[in-house]
């Protein structure tokens, strides 16, 4: 029996890409998954698919940029399943742009989703994890959290921030048996590049993403981190296509 059996796992950004793949993988191993995203129709279809395959899934429409909605999500998980074992902070956006183009609303969106959304997720689940002295918070960063290239300044800044927040959380909560993991993907076949509004820049990223690997590869890495015994913490993993040069 997998050690994931009966773990209660909240997954943000669960309606597509890495979040969807992770939900399917965890549910297949016996986890009770709590699906969160803004697109209800997709969440409902994913729930039905998981249940049809014998898994357990519930969902709640959630915008991670709302502290109140993230608190409600955690409360819902506790009400339905009685505990929260794992949070997968997966929701994120990547509207890359050059700074001189002053796409300020896109900067604000990245900060709200990629940084504040992660903080709101941590804040929502941490009290119950501290009370139980057990928990695991997994956050999706990026290879862009280790390097910066033209047009990635703000996006990279948000992913550097995610790494700093997660490392701080690790040092604060290790004594409470709360594990943290940073997963940093390279080019993955998701909807992420669809948020790029600069057409020339998007064409360049579409070319880069021709070598993208499937979301299921990240889902298996997340499962690996969760499956480790309580005394083992997988702190960081970087996963990219073999041919990626970034």
C-alpha cells in the first residue's frame, strides 16, 4: 500500500496542467484530493473522472489571490476530511514581458498569484498542521527561480520569492514536523505560455516549448516527495526537458 493512501491533499490550479495531472496521480494512489481553481466546469469534470476510476475527490472554486477564499478552502477540506496532510501550491501565471513595455497589470497579476497566492495557501493550512505537528507544503517554483533572462525579470522575481518563502517556512516549522518541498519545472506542456500577451515573445516561447515534457513527470515528482517517510524531507527538485538549454 502506498504511503499516500488516505492522505488529504489540497491542490491549487487543479483545473489543468500540473495540477490536474497531480490530482489524478495522487488519487490513483489513494489520496483524498481537494481540487481548487477558478474554472468550475473543469473541476467538476476532473472530480468525475477521478471518482469514475475509484478515487476520492472534492472541489471548491477558489481564487488564490483571495485570502478569504483560501481560508474557506482549508476549512472545507477540514470539514469534509477532518485534516490536511499536504498542500500543493501549484497555481501560477507567466505573462512574460520586457520591462520597458510597462505591462504593469501583468506584473501585479504575477505578484498576486505567484507570491500572495502561495502565502495565502500557507497561512490557510499552517494552523491545523501546527496543531497536529504534521504536514507537508509543496510549492511550484521554476527554473526561472534560479536564473533571469530578458523578459523574465518580474516572473523570475516571483519564483525567487517562492524559494525564499519556502526556505523560511522550512526553518520555522521543521520543529513541528512540517516538511517543505520546492518543485522547479523547466518547459512543461501546460497552458502557462498562453498568458503571454506579447505576440513576438510568445512565438519565441512557443519555439522553446516544442521540447516541453508532459505534466505527468512533475506529478510523479510530487508523489515521490510525499511518499518519503516522515523523517525525510525532499527540499528541492528541478525537472526539465533533457534538451533544454536555459
